[in-house]
C-alpha cells in the first residue's frame, strides 16, 4: 500500500515525523509520494529529514496554483525555476502539484493557467508524470492539458472530487485518478461513484496529509497511515476486498512513480 499524495515536509509534521512514519509502516504502507513546493525553501530543508526518516518515500516538485502569482511579472522564469527545483531533489520522480484553483483565487486565473501550462511542458521535456490540482476549474484544466497536443507522459488528478463522467474524461486523456479521505465523507456519493468506475490500472489512493482526514478521524491532522481507511471505502464501492485494492493501487503507484531515493544528499542550495 502506498499513499500517492502527502505533504510530509509540511511544518505540521516537524514535531513527530518519526512517529508518523512508524505508524504508516505499522499500517502496512511501503512508501509514499511527498509533495514539495518549489517556491518554499523551508520545505526543501525539511524534505531532507523526510527522506532520512523514510528512505522509500518519493518526491514530486512543483509550483502550486496558490503560489502562481509569484511569477505574474516573470512568467519566463517558471520553466528554469522548476527544472532547477526538480534537479536539486534526489528522488524527485514527478512534477506537482500543479494546476488551477478557482475556489480561493489566490493568484489571477490567467497567471495560474500560464504557470500551469509552462510546468506541463517542463514535465513533458523531463519525462515526468504530473500531479494535478484542480478545484472549481475542471474545464480550464482540461483545456490546458488538451491544448498541449499529446499529454505529458502520465499523471494523476489528485484528491479527485468530480463525478464519474469527469473521471472517465481524465482516464481517456491518459491520466490516473486518486481518491482521498473525501471519499469517506457522508455527502461524497458522486466521488464514490467515480471510484467505482476508474480502471484498476488508473486507480490510486492518497491522504493529502496533513489535510482532509478521513472519517472517523475528520477534523484531526491527517497522516499517511490513514490511507488504509480510504482503501476500505474504495473497496466497498468496488465490491472487492481491501487487500486487493491495496495490492492493485500499489502496483499502479510503482508503475507511475518509479524509483525513489533520498533528498538527504541533494544540494543545499535553494531552487
């Protein structure tokens, strides 16, 4: 079992990271994909401790749409900044999370789209899958991806909150779909319907820790060990044992995010 999306380098885990990793291992996790913000120097430093505590962790690096405004006056710097950030992270095997967020609108939407587009192109050049964040922006997200012609080499719509039709659209475009603790929420019936139809070889599970703790932990700090609860719910809607979901999503994770490694030996210069 793998947690396909978590933020273990977040300051929320500074005080008890070792215990969090130990609980994840006890829950049966073999590893995780840790998301790093390419604009956050403090997080880059904390990532080295994550790698030391959990050598099987893998990393994705990208400019989140919330941070896209930093490039409003220098869009030509997105590509070089991202390439440097990825190159400086041993164990980086993906670009993300990147995309569009029209819920909070913390950056102008046109800037978000341009920053997203630039990162999709870098991912394609590097041969890395992308980790997509899309909130209240599905049509523009698909427009950016489809506008690039061929999609990048793999990728995932993380923390999926859409319906079955949107999930099929993502799969048809060549992407994976990952389900988080939201799938356990009482009113998330459309999300569970989507989890039932995604093909096995495109299905992933995640926590998005420290956010979105699943029921019955909702309201608490989330952590990778609780991806087991997401597995239980996905297994229920697919009518299959949790062990099968764990095994199949683990195989899919390893195919999409190969390798591993440690940022502990990465250069200490910031991107």
